[in-house]
């Protein structure tokens, strides 16, 4: 029979107080019977009567969370196992098409091998039936309620690596490999290295250690020694926290680990094969009936599953063959569309439509950063116009070559991955034009006004194809060259352009917003063009620049590229440039009296068609025209050459012109801005010149000191060692800080080579002296872009 939430809570209490396993099983039976029957599940846990009834999702979630909690229920492990097993009997497993290849044996994915025979015997209640896509509204409500019931078991069901990304073990044993003696060499920093011609599938860096790990069944997957050991520690710690049986065989442990993946595979198949009407009905249930925190929690589960699977998709050459993975991507797109439904609705008491249910950033798949950007870009190049179909509206869901590409799912791909793909796209254009890539040599003097003069001369008279060459920068009377010098050049050059190395400043500084905007009184076309070239070249040379311009600039740059991702500018964009002007225009929109032309008519001059007075009917058009003029027409003499310079470098990229919006472009050029994560910086840091004992004791104290800094002091430390306050695109762990020992003694301060993110740290006599000198050095650092 159907259950109320009160009835469910009563059964949970009796399960918790059971005195034996048999008694617990009997008390659990009514709950399992409802979960196993779509018909019962669709009629259970209702508030109200008839058409006014609604489902008590929070009540069900709380009761099931109590049932599965070891803290509250001594039978939690046994109850959880039975619920997991029931879920696998209820959810439909995707039928294998007759023409599909045989996935049995070694080539089968880990999810295909999951057994329903868990560690306890499962009694399937009578009357249970699998959910079917053809079951109509009953399946919609039953699916929705079953997901809520399973949420306590699905949340945090997978181990996470040091960066918080969910991972699962490779399905085959990883065997240690050793590079040959003939592959040994010394790298640029004088360290012994080996040419393995391998890239780690976890950290995406070249493997240069002698020992690494490769799949015993010869799947296309390799781990560096460091990642292999760290991942093994992650898995061991996860099983220990879960209270798993250490003596359990590897396959059985793996099956238990991948239960949530199996469930999500089947949920994805079921939802995507609902009828269009039922699919929309379920989307509305997610968007308007599920509590926001519950919906966000479920999204996190799906993201975790996809992140855990994504690195294994590239284990085989034909990524389209992993249909279950792409169904999971389809489910995520369905949920993305459901999340956007509130944007199209407006309640009677609301003046504007609501935003999405949760922020779109929650859908980003950071695990894609572990995949090979070059391979993915090559796949996208074969389908450059591919777009994700509207999963919510399509008559019948099916996988296509267009769909089975990460870059097709533009809304889910992290900006860091897209940036590398963008560089692949640009480099191909350069190689097609030039054949052999010859860097553009730029020699400059360090004095700001002279440097600016040298930059203008270097770019003067050159064609777009010449300017698109990567830079090789040297400073006059200095021998240094390479990536570090190039990074330093961009810092110094952009500072020269911004801070007035000419008679008139090219840009004005906005103290409130801490950004720069065009000085419309300056007519120096070559200087603005050179500034645009520098912004484009920074991307080409893989250098992040400070976030010194408001987002609307990137919107305008996309507009000049004729990108479909460019959107019309509005009052919020104007407010980032001139808050006072935006407030004045908002007064026009808010003014409701008929004498609006008398009050604001002078402001509307030249921004409405001749003979068209300002009125309640025309005020919206006037405000939009004024915004367009202020952010475009008013600065045309400055914006046009800057856009031309930027387009000369990056305008040939089809990917940039079609798949990047303004927010993403800003992150591609500048990186992100988030609180400093000291633990993440430490994970990605390297030490040079320290003994093992010093690394453990002295550097341990150093990191604890940085951890104890205030947020502003942490940011100052980042500026001190990198000259930038921007987080790397892949997170703080990618800062690649090197802490090098710089002698012994209390009479010197820490110093830094910002172009190499290298901290030169003396060894002091005490921890207190270390703290004092760090604070003193950091406090006197000068950060570019910070005021």
C-alpha cells in the first residue's frame, strides 16, 4: 500500500530499534515494497488531496537519510545494501542493440560488470516492477521520488582526489614501467629526467620520471608515479572511511564503488527515453517542486559521476563507443535545461523573470581538464557547427557523432580546457599560413615611455599574419629570453599602456570598480591597436593578464568578431563603467508620469529619431540607444583600433568566434578571481635546495604561516611571487610555485622571480623570524592591477 511521510518515518523508527537482522528485515519490508513499485511510489508521500496534492520531497529525504545514517541507525549498512539492490531491480537497464559490439570480457566498462548480488541477500517484494519509459506520468513521479529516496546514498558515494574531483579506479591493473637508460637527460633546471613520450592521464603533464604506470591490458592510459600513489591513497582512505571489508576481493569492492554510476546510467537512459511530454513534466518537477538545495545536491551527484567517468572515456580511441557516458552527458543537459525553466517564468507579484534555479557554474565538469585537449579539438574540428540538441524538447533522443564530443557541450566545459583548445585552433591557423613558425622578435627597453615606443615600432606596418606569430622578447642589454621573460614583458608593457607613459593616458582608472576604461579624449590609433595586439598575444603566449577591464569590453570584442555568443549591452554593463550614468538612466525607466519629455528631454537629444519625443512608449528604446552610444559610439575612435589589434591575433579562431561568451573570454584572457587556497598551492608546489628534514620541518612551518595569513595577506603573497592576483584557470594547484632555498641567515628578506613563480626563501633561525620577514617582504610587494 502507498505510504505517507508519517508512515515512512514510523517504519524508519522501527527499523532503527530492531533487535535482530531478521526483525530489521521485516520492518524494512514496507519501505522496500514502495520503492520497488512505480505504481505505489507514484501515489506515496503526498501533501493534500486531489489536484492540489504535492509531494513531500524534504520529508522523504530526511527520513531516508536517517535510515541510512550509521550515526542514527545501527542497521544502516544492511538497510543501505538492500535499498541499493532494490534500485538495480527497479531501474531499467539499457538494452544492448543487436548491432552493438560485444562489450563482454576485458573491453567491458566497469559499469557493465556491476552485479546486483551484494553482500547481503535481497528479498524482492512481491508486485515490484521495473520502471519503464513507457509508463507515463506514473514513471515521472516514481522516478522523481526514487531519486530523492536514493539521494542520501548517492551523495558523496565516490572518492575525491586532492582537487575535489571524483575518481574511480581504472578497471584493469596498472603495472609499473621503467624508462630505458638511453632516454635519460638533464632538463633546463639541471634535473635528471627521462623521455617516456607519455602524458599522465591524471595531471596532464609529461611523464619525465623513470618509473610510471601503464594499463596491464594496454588501454591508452598512463599515470606518473606521483599520481598513481596519490590516487591509491585516495581509494584506500575512501574505503577505510566507508568501513569496507579490507579482505573483500578487488572486483567486489569495485562493484560496490560503482553502484552510483550504474544507477545513474539507468536513470539517464530512462529519463532520456521518456516521451517529450513526460520529459517536460519531469523537468518541471525538478525546476519548481524540488527544493533548491535538494536539486543542487542531485546535480552534484550527476557531476561527480560524469567527472569520475570522463578520464576513462579516452581509454579507448573511439570515445563515441562509451554510450553510457554520453547518456550521462545527455542527462546533465536535460538537467541544465530544467534549471533554466524559472528564467522563462514570472509570478504575479514579480516584475521580472526569475533567474536559473541554481547558478550555471554548478554544471561545469572540471574532470574534463584531465582529458587531452588536442584530441578533443581535432574531433571538434570535424564538426565545428555541432550544437547540443534541446534534450528537453527533442522527439527522440539518440547519440550522434556531433553529440559525442566534449566541445559540443560548450556549457559544461571548463574555461581552462577551452583555452587550450582555443590555442590549438589558433596555432593551426598560424601553421597553415606560415608552414614553419618563426617567432616575432621584440626587443624593448625597460623605461616605460621607451618600452611603449619600442612596442609601437615592433608592430608598426606589420600584416595580421606577421603579428600572429608568437613573441620572442628580450630586454635591451639583458641576455635572458624565454617564457619567463615573455611573461614579465606583458606585465611591464601593459602597465606602461595603462599608467600613462604618454602625454595623455590611454585609459582612465575607475576607483570604485578598480578597472580601466577608454579615455575618449585621446586619439592615438596605433597605441590602442598595440594594446589590442598585446591582449591577443597574451592568450597566444599562454600568459594571463590582470583583470583590468570590465566584462563589457569582452562583449564588445566578441561583437567585432561577429560572434553569435555576443549579447546586447545593457544598463548593468554601463554601471560597470559609469555607475552615475547608469543610475540616471534607471531614473528615466522608473519615471511614470506623462511629463517625462519635459523632465528628461535634454538627456534624450540625439538618441531618439528626429521628431520622436521622449515618452513612456519610447523611454526603453532611448535608454538602450544611450547605452549603445556610451559603450560603443562615444569611444569608437579608441575601441575600433583595439578591436582590430585583438582580431589580428585571435580572429582566425573558429572556436573563439562560435563557442565563447564574454564571461568565458574574460577568463581565457585573465584567469579567475577566487579566494586563495593555500593547500592547493602547496600540492602543486616544488622545492629546490632543501634537505628532506628541512622540507618536513622548516617548509612545513612556512606553509602553516601562509595558511594563518589573513585573506588579504594571502593575496599579497600570491602577488609577491607571481606579480598577479589572478587564480590560474585550472585552480590554485596550477600556480606551480617553486620554493628555493636561498642561504642561511636572518639579515635578508625573501625575494621572488615573479616571471618563474619562484620564491627565494632563506633559512631563518626561528619560526617567528620566518613569519616576520615573510610579512615584511609581502607587505612591500607591488601588484600589477591592484590599487
